[in-house]
C-alpha cells in the first residue's frame, strides 16, 4: 500500500439547531468576534441572527463585515482586514457560501500578521490565522474542512488558491440554513461537491482514507440524484447534500483538485459562469480523458449511472448547455491551463496541450 499522511484538524458539529446547542464551544477563542458574510443571504436564512444571538448569550462582542461578493477579490479581503484590525477582533466567524468563508481565512491571516500584505498570502512563508469558525450555508465547496481559499486576482486575470493553509477551527453544519436556497444555487453548488468527489478520487494524491471518504460521498450524492433532477429538496436531501459536500471537502483537503477546477477558473473569470457550473460543464470530458478505468467504473457504479453517456445527460439535465464560451477564448484558456502546474500535477498521467484543448472543445461542442 502506498505511503500517505492524513490531516484534517477541523472540529465538525453537525445537526439541526447546532448553534443553539453547541455554540458555547467558541467562547474560548476570545471576547470579540469578527463576522464575515455576504451581502444578503445570511440575513434571510437565519444564520446571521442565530450567530448574533449566540454571541449575545455568551457576552462576546462582535462587528460585522457583510460585503463579501461571489468569487471574492483581494481588494475586499484587504478592506475587511483593515476593519478587523481597527476593531481589535480576537477571532473570525465566516457565514455563507465558499466566498465569505474563504475570505474569512485570508482576513484572519492579515489581521493576525499586522505587517503581512496581500502578496504574502501567496508567498512561501506560512502564516498563522486568527481562529476561524465556519458556518456554511451552501452545500458545495467544503471550505469549512479544507485549508484552501480561492480569490479573484485581477492582476493575473484569474482565480487562484492562496499558498497558506488554514483549516477552520470549528465547522457548524446545519441544513436548516439551506432550506429555500434557489434551485440554481443548490444545483451549481451540488455539482461543485460532485466535482470535488470525482477529482479527489482520481487525483494522484488520493489514498485509502480519501478514497473511503470519496466513495461514501458518492453514495450519499447518488441518493440525491432524483431530488436534483426534480428540483425537489426535502429537508433530508438538504442534509445529505451538506454532508456529501463536507465529505468532498475532506477529500480535496488531502488530494487537491485537478483539471476541471483548473480549467473552470477561466470560465468563471472571463465568462461569469458560477464556480460549480463551470466544473460541471467539464466533468464528463474529464472522465472521458481519464485512463484510471477501474476508478471511473467505481464512480459510475456508486452513482448508479450506467455509462459516461448517461453521466453527461445527467449533468446537462441539471445545469443545461452553455453558449457564452467562444472558440477563440478556448485557445487562450488552454494556454493558461497548460501553465497551471499545480492542477496538472494532480492528474495521474501527463496531459498535453492537445488534451486540454480537446477537453474544452468537446465540452462546448466545437469541432475537434
Ligand atoms: P458563494 O459565492 O459563496 O455564494 C453564491 C451565492 O449564493 C451568493 O449570491 C450568496 O448570497 C448565495 N447564498 C449563499 N448561501 C445561501 C443560502 N443558504 N440561501 C440562498 N442563497 C445563498 O457560493 P459557493 O459556491 O458556496 O462558493 C464559491 C466560492 O468558493 C468560489 O470562489 C470557489 O472558487 C470557492 N471554493 C472554495 C473551495 C475551498 O476549499 N476553499 C473549494 C471549492 C470552491 P450572498 O452573497 O448574499 O451571501
Ligand atoms: Fe470547487
């Protein structure tokens, strides 16, 4: 058996009303919290109020930064960090989808290292963040259990992972905050979780533990397929999607992501395609390219899907076709991806420029 190491240091608390029941475990992190969230959803789904009530009960002060946009920019991170420094906060609570929780990780680093700059987030020196509490309200990124954080970097016109490693100290998982999420967000984020399970399972860094998590995640995901097709999200399905997403996060925390994520960043940056959807558009062709046949077979069998053609039909039933991508854009995206060594190295065999170009072309039905 091959050698491996497994690290996932986040304490996970799962269940309905978990903040009411277990919220007091955060009191050891200090007297002043910094809540990082998006513009609207946490106010509507009750998560922000629940956190504020818990902090009041524990007599912990707080301030709020509620301006994190989708695919957060480094400018937003800088602005929030400046506020957190002024307010002298002790720890951070990220509430929302992957965007605010990723932002919370970088903000926690900049506040805790007063002389650190945005460039240091991408530098070689590892920096410690303030304690981070994560309250995910989408079931997709798994960021509540990964050390990663992804930012829009306008200087290099793409999205990129920072080079720091920040596992949240605690992840509170409560599916009640996901009830009522618009269908397109539920579906795009579910497809992100699916792509984490698949890319992690097929990564060169996969190991016996990450595979066990991925296989369980795929089984739970398969139990949500009919609901996803019919856009019928009962509470039990919300919980399953949330757990599948966290399992998928635990997988990529070990394995990293691979070609669909690397290739999808350009689709998000230049075409405005949401992250999960961008991965989903590339997933079938990624499976076609993979030569790890035994694992591709396992993926299909765990999902209870007969073959890759059916897999493609299932994905398109969820996310539909995309028409905004032009053939000339694909040439540029291919050039960028072939320079993305971090993602390429997770693929088990060498990938040529031709492979990437064809994967894009086939995904968007351009002649190869
Ligand atoms: P998101 O960008 O955080 O949020 C997308 C939209 O969903 C926003 O409009 C948000 O509204 C809304 N929303 C969030 N929760 C909701 C709820 N419960 N009900 C209704 N609307 C809700 O989406 P995401 O897909 O979760 O995160 C994507 C980001 O995470 C990308 O930048 C991606 O690259 C990154 N990512 C990170 C990792 C990692 O390991 N760190 C892994 C994969 C992806 P508001 O803005 O009003 O809150
Ligand atoms: Fe992702």
